[in-house]
């Protein structure tokens, strides 16, 4: 990751500010204004801002033309979710049998390069993946995360959930899929993964990364086994875990949860300094092992 500022030079307060900005609690102007407090010791606001922004160019792990996979854009119907939805469909190039399927759910800014990369990583691991773009009804991911967040805020939340439910159905019926489909989601997508576990009795596995928890009264509807990843410094989301775990235990649901200490919300996203390599790689290994056990 090419940065003018090293991760260790960035104070936790800056990461917290970025979390507010990334989740639209403050706008770009306010973010830059608040950053000025931490522009000391040779650091400038512009340098701090640049360091915190996603670096999509230099962080891709699996390129779109990787010969190990076949990865193409497709469109599927989501009549109750705004119409036809664009998605990236990826699978191993040498697959000679039907595979487990994984729906990959993006953050709160549409199908950006990081999430497309995650979809390809899932294919490298031996699954067929579908990564939908919930911004399709508004023209699709605009190539800019700020605009993507603005667009996503305009979409109806229930319609977006339906987009991913319909992706599940599309993948389950795909000739490449063995009928067992799980979901992995990040941030907004983590919340969607939890909601899909509530809504889909046939969901084979759900892996929310730092996702908002469903209401306790919805937990009895969950049938899918859960693997939940939380960030220790992400109190905004992790504070809701105790009540969720209590409901899961009371309803005798199958779940495993990990709270990774001293890492921020978004620790799996390798395009920003919030990324923590050790935690991300461990969480991803656990995720793939979980899917291997549940989707084979």
C-alpha cells in the first residue's frame, strides 16, 4: 500500500473520524475541518486525507483477468427490488463439478473494486460467487465512494435487501451451483447478511463482518449457522453483540463469534489504513473454512 503517511502515524481519533465520515455522520467538509486538529508535527490535512482514502489501484489481490477464475458481469431480475440488478459472477476456471455458492454483499457505497476483489477471492477458494451492485437502479457504482454513499442513501433499505435475496435465489438455481448458498457481507453488507439469515430459511451459512445485528425478536427465525466477525475498537457495532448473543443462546442457534482486539471497523478492507493484515487474514481463513464445511 503506497502511502505518504504510515498507519502507525495515524491517531485513533482520526480513524474514529473516518468512521463517522464513511458512514455519513459527517460530510467531507466537516471531516477535513476536524482533521486539522491532528495535522501537527509535519502532517498536513491533505496528507492525512489522502492517507485515509481507499487505494483501489494498488491493493487488488486477484485481478479480473486472473487465469484461475472466470469472472463476468451478469444481470438478474429483482422485480420487488427495483428491477434488473448488475452483479459480478465469479467461479474457478477449472471447475468440473457443481460448487457451493456465496453472495458477497458490499458496504454502503455500492460494488466498488474492493468488493469485486472479494468476490474473486471467493472463487479462488473454490466457490461460485455473486457480488451484486445495489446501486444498479440508480445507474450503478459511480467510481467514487462519496457519490456511491450518497446514491445508496437514496435507495429503499427493504428493496436493497430484496436485491440480495434475489441474488441468493439466482445463484442457488445456477447450473454452476450445488444448491447450497451462503452469504458474506461487510459493514452494511454485514447487516444484510444478518437479515438474510432471518429471512431465508434455506440459507446454508452467513458470515457478517462488523454488521448491525437484527432485533432479538427476529432471532428465532434464523436457521443458518453463523460466523460473526467483530472489531474490538468498533464499539458502534460491537456494543450490540451482547444482546444478539443472548438471543442466539436462548434460541439455541448455531453460531461462532470472534472479536478481534485492537482493530477498527473495516479491518478486512485492505484499501485503507483501517486494514489489519493479521486479523483480516485470520478472519478470511476462518470464513473460507466455514464455507467449506457448510457449502460442500
